[in-house]
C-alpha cells in the first residue's frame, strides 16, 4: 500500500481549532439529541398538617386533620441538541378524624396527636420509596446509552492484569520540573506554572541514545497546528534520534497498521537501532494493531509507549457512530470523506463493537514492553469539558473527554494514571492543553519508565 504523503491545505491555527471545537460541539449535540434527561435533582418539600376543630352544643368536639407531603423532581432534558428544564411534583396526603367527648378529651387528644405523627412518618416512608423508584427509573434512562455495559469491558474481563506505576511517574516527573518553593509537596501541580522550566535533569538511562524514537500521530492530527511538536522538539534537544511516521490518520486501523509496519522496517534499516514507538490517541491503537497484525516487526522494537489510546474503544466515538447508524444519516461520514479526506472506518474502528471483534480475534502484543498513559479530567477550563461531562452524567465514568480511563489500558501492560489531564494534554504544549502538564516532559518521564521495563 503506498505511503500517504499528501500535505493538508494550510489553515491558520485559530481557524483549525475553531473547526475542531465546532466538530466536538456538533458530535456532543448528536449524542444528546435522543430526548434523554441528562441531569436530575430530587427535593423533598416540608410537611403540611391542617387541623380543624368543631365544637357542638354538648361541648363535644370533632377533630379533623389533613396530613400531606410533597416532593419536587427537576430534570434537564435534551432533544436535538436543545436542553430544557422540567419540574414534576409528587403529592401524598391522608385524612384523620376523631370525635372527642368531655370525658375522653385527654385520651382522644393524645391519640389524635399520635395518629398525626404516625401519618407523617408513614407518608415520609411512602414518598421516599416513590422517589427512589423515580430516581432509579431516571438513572436507567440516563445510562441507557449506546455504550451502556460496554465501557470497561476489557478491563473487567482481561486475563492479564496491568501494573500501576503512577507513583514512580510522579517521582520522576517531579525531579524534572522546577516547582515554586511554596508549591513543593503539592500534587498535582497548580496551573499555571512554567512548563518549559527543565532544570537539567534527564531521567533517561545512559543507553537511551542507542534507540530510535518514532512518533505516530492520532486521528485527524495532520490538521492540528502544534500537534506533538513540543514532544518532538524536546526529545531532539536532549540528543535523541526522533522520527515521525507518515500516514493518513483518517484511514482505517488495518490500513495504518500496514503503513506503520512497513515504515518501522525502513527506519530500522536506516538507523540500525531498536525502535521505541510512541503513539497518541488513535496512533496508539494503530501501533498496537501493527504489532498484532505484523508480528515480524517485533524484533525491531524496544518498547511501545501508548498515550491516551482507546484500545478497548471510545465511548464518545461509539455513541456518535451508533447515533448516525440508527438515524441512517451520513453527516459524519460525509464530513470525514469530503472535508477531512479520510475513511469513515477511522471512526467506526474505534467503536466498542469493532474493538471487541478485533481484540477477540487478534493476540495482544505482550512480547514487547508496553507502557500506557490513561487520563481523565473534569476541569471546566478544558475544551473537552462538555464531552467529559456527557460521559460522566450518562455513564458515571471518568474520561479524558473522548475515552473512559479504563478503556485506555492494554491488559498486561504497565500503566500511569493521571486524573487531571484531558485528551489534548498528551500532545499540545499550549492551547487547547489547559492542564498543568507539559506533553514533552510527560513523554520523557514515561520513556524513562518504559526503558526500565524488560520482558523475559
């Protein structure tokens, strides 16, 4: 298959980011257009007890009381991308009466009071049960998305467990970054801080220059200004031999796997060095597919660094694909083919169904040292905050905006988990990365950990 070498038409950085932001907003609106409530709030209002007393000519009394409880349910419902708020009330009441004579006034009054108290208690229990049923029904509807029951499928059924080395990463990364004295000991680091303030500490082993480092980009990234540039520059500045795979990022996973396998052999022949493959997002999925479908390249590899890759599938991408399929529309496919000049399979390949089929029929690359970066973010500063909030509210899953954290883990690999980085944080030095991490420094710290991993 010929290597993809078309250079995209140049656009200004602001225009490209605006286009990407609009695409994210469009996809989010599509996900929220199923007439689904995405947020609910239940409020129990105060009790009401109305007592009336009537006294007849014989000085006898008729006591009557109406005891009531009311609860209010508020929900935000989205349809065709437009969200509206609705409020519904649940009302429960009971009627109590007593006839009191002069001889029985004290006894009857005590009984009447006790019956009112019992009625309040009974209504409270009944209303609580009703509210619980309503809440369960609402949560079922909210969670009844296309990705329900699929997020974390590989995490839960993996035959090999992963090894968490986050603490080692924090230790290495902390030594690389110059932190203000007042902030030392605090983690994560505050925003903003000087991301470029390397203090001269290089965490890589002394033999790191014996390897060649190959960057593999993610989906649609030939259109992103500044994508992986900071990482590329930093690795070169410390003397590493850095290469970049040339491919159409909007091609299918199997097509890109073939491209990567071919270029791995070419780069190895050129450098005569073992290679470390570094893939971000779909680039990480493409790398793993290259190793799985073309195991002959394993002999050329020292390790795999997989950054925020949807190895088990992307919940956000899965919902978009399924919504398009259910409505029999071609809006997304048309945009990929005609605007981004890609193959619609680049999106469907990242759905849970496609990943289940691929992973289930293809052996995992356990023979190569592999380190994964899995992240999440709930920062309101993030450009992907709306997407992250969608997955949190609908599925109760933390994510980086596109990928649930547990779906970015390759079974049997080493893993670093960061809970304050969105999907752009692993690739951009500046905007849209609003996290406290520099992608170059993060990659360098991860490489130090990866080169310390060996497989018997």
